[in-house]
């Protein structure tokens, strides 16, 4: 037993001395290409590694290198890499979420997931990579079915995360809800100070309900509209704590079209449009549009490509609960998930469609019995839960 302890000590000393000869920038290059799920195992192995994996600059640089994954949430959590069917991990739902009611929605910033629960209404920030959860202090205001949420950070410090909550009154319908109950309709929560504050901002527009919102460079973006007006991109700037009308969407939207908003290349937005010609789901073209950098004062749209594939299914983007994911991968291919019921059985098949200009691939992700599932795009992140 004594020799075993001596050997262990020698191995640790050897590992430490070998690591000291490798410059820090080399470790950064090595770890920069290692998946976040594997990096977390190194945290307690070597002091220098531990310090690097807690360094904010490295954490956010690493996040820029991560490829898109898909996260599916039921009574367990599945993380799937679309590029490799073998890369499929499963972990238990956080114990904090058990008995917390049904999941209503998820939005993210830096892939910290803001989870909105209903019955009872509660908010939590969750990093699935570390399976860490932090509950948000309940607001004094009454929670409403029409609440919308965002999460971001101001320009002073990237880790100064804040949560936005606003009452999304449906201006296209009759006034069925007592709006005075939700005045002022906008609130913001600071995770560092653990406090809510009211923002006196009038809302004369509303988010199109299938659009849950997109986080980009610390701000939030939605597809929204005004009464009798065309749809547009509405943003919220967490530095100025103000909404901003960004631009009109670059096409006339049909009544049955499938439309989804996503991030593109880290600093741009993308729009997917699948034309549905009538209520019988007669499929038309699939278009993908992208913006210039949202940092620019004038936002312009460019059509990335258009393809007509009548042999594809109708993508029910933004349905409740969300069961479709849309993003553009590094090869400029459309990636969309779609749940399709199998005729020969009672199962629902979750498929990934990878669409190019000259064709598409179809990959089966999993089958299930039709239980309620939540599907989102996800990037494994080293960002700690505030």
C-alpha cells in the first residue's frame, strides 16, 4: 500500500512537471478544440488547467468554436451532435426541476438557458453542461400567459447577465385581458444584485407568438408586428434597456408560411421561410435570408439561397411545445428538425433534415411514443451559472 501511494505521488509530480514545460498559449490551442463536456473533467486535474478553464477570455473564446448541438428535454436531457450520430449524451434532469411544473419555454444567452416553468410560474437559469441551476427571485408582478422573456448582458461586463420580462399584449385581438394588472408591462432582473426593476416603456407592438426570441451579442431579437403593419425585427438592448425597431423582414409573409429566426455566424441574424401555398399544406420554396452584422446602424438582408423541395415535410417551426430546430451550419446548409408520426406504428420519429441547393439528407435522431418533448438548438458552454 505504501508503494502505491508513492507511485501516485510520483505520477502527480510527473504530470505537474510535464505540464509546466508547455506554454499557456499551447494549452489554450489544445483545449480550444476539446468539447466542453470533456473539458469539465480536467478542472480538478491540474492547477494550471483549472485556472485556464475559469478564465473568462478562454471561456468565451471556446464558445465561439463550438459546433451546434440539439438538446431534447423530457424527464431526462439528451444532447445530440447532428454532425455525428454517435455523439449522443444523456443526463438526468436537474433535481431542482423535479416537481417544478411543466416547462413553458427556454431562451438563452451564451447558452445559459433561461427556463420558464408554468403552473406554478417560476424562472431558473441552467447550464446543462455542468447541470447547475440558479432560481430567479419571483417578481412582485403577476405572471401572465402572454409574458415574453429575454436574457442578455450590458456593454460594461459580459458576465453581467440580466433577464427581460414584458407583457406581450395581442394587439390584433380584442382587449380580453385587464392590462392594468400588468402595468408597467416591462421589467428587468439583474442576476448580480438579485433584484427586479420596472421600465416605463409603452408597447404598441407585439411579438408573433411562434417566435420565442434569439440572443445575439448580448441582446434579444424577435419577429414582431404593429396593427395593420408588416412584420419586422424588434430588438432589446440590455445596455440602454430600450427596445428598437431594427428592420422589416425581407419578404411578404403568407398566411400559412413557416417562418423561423435564428443566429448566424455569431453576429448576424438569419430567417428561414417555407412557403405554404394554402391550408392544405401545398409546399413552395424554402428561402434563407441573412443580415449584415447587427452592430451596423443600417440592417440589410441578403438571400443566402432558395430551394424548392416538394418532397420535404412541412416544418412546424415555433410550435408549442417547440419540436423543430433551425440553424445554418458552417457549410451554409439548412439544418431543421421535424417530428413525424409513423403510419405503421404509434411512434413519433424525430428527423434531422440537412438541406443544400442540390438535395437534402435525412437523419433519424430518435423515436418516442408521442410524449411532450422540448427541442432546442444548443451549444455546450463553459459559462458558469451566475
